[in-house]
C-alpha cells in the first residue's frame, strides 16, 4: 500500500452554532492535509502526480479563501465545523480521483492542536 499526503492552507472566518447559538465570527488559517492511498504505482512509479492533486485541492478550497465559510456553499446551510469542512473537502476530492487511488482521510486543523479527521 502506498500513501501520499498533500497539504494546503486557506484563511477563512466562521461562526459555528453550538447548542443552536451562533458563536462570534472569527477567523483561522485552516491547514488541510489529505492522504491518498493505493496498491499500484503507474508506469512512471507514482501513485498520482502531486501537482495534479495540489491543483485539485486548491480548486476545492478557493471559494473559502478570505471569506466567511457561513456565506459559501455548502456552509451557508451546514454548520461550518472543522469536522464538516474535513468531510466536504474529502468528498470533493474523492469524486475526482482516478481508479486505483482512494482518499484514506482528510484532516483540517483550524487552530494549533485542534484538528478534525474524516475517513470515508
């Protein structure tokens, strides 16, 4: 089994609802790490090209960068928790992966020491 991890960072604000009460709007530098896995390498000895995944990951988080997550789909209707952000990014990336490569997990760190991991 081969695994690759790819990281990106975006800056965004959010105001989660906790027990139905919105917290004050505040911002984070969201650190995203995804892990891709697969059994076979291609003819060039790669599971998948890092640059291809970096580009896809950048496309996925671009709408969030320098915005309030609460204003950007799907978080305009979904509580913008780190758990939901990790799941959304993982699902979006999973949808564009080639055969033989799968998402092992996606992790979102919204503050030092505070990370959420989603596994499909």
